[in-house]
């Protein structure tokens, strides 16, 4: 800490010296002609370029000096000579620090070692870094620093920067795919008077002007369905969603969700949509449908094969295969005991269907590494879906599981208002204040039959980018504040 403070004071002194000489680096402007990568790609001996970036390395050769200039696109070497810059400018150049931003003008050339470089003619200081870069400029490993100060992680680890650029490309391709299929992107409220569309604990906030509490949304569903009522037949939204629950390698309190709804569709069409969407994104962004996951040493631990068709399995069949063929024939008390014996965590207040759900979530879902559509879930789990005609104890629903976690649930949406009200009232335990009456009124105006699906963008990115923790695909994951 003392060493860092000393370096900061030295840099502040350099800034003061610059200002004493009539130079304020924070007031300078400079327009680059291209990026470092473009300069390298369009190399021509003697071609004049103007580049900007951060200094990430310097090598003093006495009357000449090399620096590495880095922008978002990559790195390029810059060669400075005292006899070209002049005494004063060269002295100033040699006093630049790692992390400073500069603009350079010069001519392209290749060094004797074959390094594409820029022979410096002039430069401008664009921002003075008052703090030194991480001790390990090329390879920051401290996870606490990486998550709390993501900017340092991006500076030090090029692979992390590339990962987040790919995440951006994934979201861009999701939008392109849905637009091409005629879906309209919309925006719905993040603050809601009644949180609905999922069973989750919400965050509460207070609106001063209205004098009442609002809740950060736990799902996008109920507002998007209102738009089906209003005549928008294909809608989607990509937005932040909030759940006031635990943190884990698969859970962050705020996360990015895609929800899409298609009038006159059903869960079968949503299966095709999810499968085609994920395959399109993987092929377009990554250039492959075979996704390798590697350990810290770079050894491939598993490969996820996305090539269609994806496997389909019924929920009850998976339960029977993993718990015993008689699972649904024994008593609730026996199911609870067997679930406990199998290692599932069963809370005392769990209803019978929740016991089975815990067995699936804890013991079966983690084994579904290859893409699997788990279909026909119990009706108690999904009150917003239509009953299955062949088994009224289940609903026309699937959960798409890949890499041992659910990434996309989808339904044949319930559009019968009386049945929907009854099931929501049952879920609310008779507490009418929990019902979204406006949504139910909207259904009474008539909603077309529809298919709907949600897709967790963060979990999709984990799977596609080979990451095992959700924190590694969120730029600023939620952390406990420092005291």
C-alpha cells in the first residue's frame, strides 16, 4: 500500500509539472484515423497513421524508446527517436507512465525482428493515469479484484475482454434472429405494483411522489401477454430481471432475460425456436456447434454438442429412471423419505410436488449436460401454462437443460381467463392482493392461443463461452459491499 501511494504521488507530481509547463492532458483532443488492429491489417511501408490507446509497456534504449500502444482492437508497437522528436518532446515522452493514454502520429514500418510498428513523428497526452496498473498487468488472477474492479480485469486479461465482446455479439445475434422471424422488440416496466410471472422473492422500492411501494420485476411475462391481447402477435424483450434470493455459481440477484411470445403458437413451436436460436447464435458467433469446456490448465473436461435434433424426455420418466419406477405410486411420506435418502435437500414446509421438484433440480438436472427438452411438468409448478390433454396432472411445458442447468423454460400459454384466475388464486393462497387483476382483466378481453418462452442470457453465455460461474459472464456481478 505504501509503495502504491508513493507511485500515485509521483504521478500526481508529473501531472502538476505538465500543467506548470502549460500542458493539461485532460483538455487535449485527438482523432485517430483507425484502430491498432486496422493499422496492422492494412500495413504498408511508410503509410501515415494516427492512433490512440493506452501505454502497456515501454523499453528505453537510450536515444530511442519502444512502447506498446493498446486499444480495444489490440496492441501495436511505437518507436520513438530523440533525433526525430527533439530534445524536449523526447524527454516528455520518456516520462510517460504505464496506463497513460496518448495519441500518436507516424509512419508504418517493420523492425529488424519483423515486428510491425509505427515510427513516431509526434504525440499528444490524452489522459494521465494517476494509479499504476495491476502488478500483473498481463494476467490479473485475484478473483476479488477481478469482480470488484472489472476494468482492471479487462485491462490485464485479454481473454476476459474477448469473452465480454462475444457476450455482446451473442445478444446482438439473438436480436437479429428474432427480428428476422417477425418478432417486435418491446420494453415493459421494471417497477411493478404486483410482481408476477414467476414464483420468486422480489426487491421492494418506494415511490415518493406516489406514496407507495413498487417491486422490481421478477419476470417479463405478464406485460408481454398484455401485448398479445393488444394485437402484437410476436413480441420479445431482452431486459434485466431481479430476484431477491441467494447467490451461487448459477444465480445473481439481477440477471438478463429474454422472453418471447408468439400468437397461435404452442410449446412445440417454442422448442423449435429455442433450438434454432441457440444453434444460430453458436454458429454465427463461435463458428461451431461443439462447445468445449476446459479446466484451469486448458484441458477439455466436456464438450457440449448442439447439433439438432435435441433430446426430449418427459419429467416423470426422468424422475422414475433416477428414483425408482414406483416413485409416483408410493405415499407422500415415503417420497419425502426417499428424496432425503437420495441426498436432496427437503425443507419441512415443502408440498409433495415440491419434494419431487427438489429431486429433479438437485439430482437430475445437473446430469443433463447435452441439450435436453424436459417436457410435461406437473401443473402445480407452472400455473400460467395449459394442461396436457393426455395427462391433466401435467402442463404443456418444457425446460431446456444444457450444461447441467435450465436455460430456457417455455409453455403453451393459458389463455382461458376463468381457469387462469383459479390457478393464480390457488398459487396466491387465497390472498387477493397478490393477484394482478389488470392482467386477468386483459385476458377477459381475449388473448389468442400462444406459445411463450424465456431464456436466461447469462446462463446461455456460460454454456457457449465455457464458463462455470455466472460471475464470469456478468461485467459487474453482485458482491457484498466493502465495509
